């Protein structure tokens, strides 16, 4: 199963036709290029969401789209004219400041237009359903527009809706125990927990959630498996 080609960009035309006929479902990873602590790669959002969807496609069928690396987020301008985005003015970032490597912000209107363009092309390509998830604010924008887009495009659209958000175990924090464990499970060569230091009285910059120093690949695998089981349930209930 693990050697299946499931990424859209990897498929030859006959492989695309076969997978589309089997299950006309596209997975859309919502990612960023964003500071995820000193210990995680800047593409963690996309690494996690794409990695989860690759496993889903290998197990359930469907095709994985390339990740989106732009996403909406909160934004403000300081009195001295510095623009801060997302975790740059979270309580865990002291002082509030631009964080190295964050390069993802897009306004909600532009993000919605990007989603619309992707859905139009997916419908043209023959897909009947799209499951999107990843970066938290991107997840929320996708969820908020779900019903309207579903009607407008005539596609079955799925995501982390209010009825499943409490059970969902992928990307539930920011560079903390959950996200760190997921990257450790999916790309074990990338994280470097030594960058966090051993002094637990010092909280890691730009990290929101349980301490990432408690992360493990085993916990990441547990979270992935639980999320895949929930995805299976959602797909079955939606008749996709």
C-alpha cells in the first residue's frame, strides 16, 4: 500500500484516470511557510497535512493535491509600524516581533479566491469531492465557507467541522506536543528537539500548547491513526 502513487503531480495520465474512477476524491493540504519553533521545519503545516492525506489516499483511495503554502491569519501593525502576523504576537512570543522564516500571510479575500480557483479546476478535472485541512486559520476559513461553496460548485466538500473538531487529533496546537509528534512520525529526519534546551523553566518562543519536549514519534503515530479512523467515518457518512 505504501508504494502507491497518490500525489496528483506524480501520476501518469492512466494512473490519474484509474484513481479518479476508483474514488473521485481530492485531498487539499492547507499549509504555510511559518516559524514553528526552533525545533521544527518552516513547512510543518504542509508536511503534516500532506502526510496525513497521503496515508488516507493510500488507505481509502483518492488523490492528494500539492499543499497550499499561503494562508490567512490574524494581523496587526504596532505603533512603530511593524506588521505582526499570527504567533508573532501570541503570548508565548516575547517580545512580540517578526519570527524568522514566516512567509505565508495572505488576506482572507485573496485566500478565498485561491480556494475558488482550485475548486473550479478540480471540478473540471472530474473530482466529485474535496477534503481540505491543515493550518488552523486556513481550516477555519475553509469550514466557514463550506456550505456556500458546496452549493456553488456542486462538489461534496469536507473538513474539520464543529461536530468533529473535538475528536480531530491532527494539528491541534502550534509547534507544541501534537504538531511536533506528527512531524517526528512523518519526517523523523527533520525535527531537532535539542534546539529547545533542557531547562523547562524557559518556554520555547512561538510555541502554543503542551510542551514539545514531551513529543514522540509514537504519540504522533497514535494521533495519525485516530485521525485516519475519523476521516474514514466522515467519508463513509458523506457517501464519498
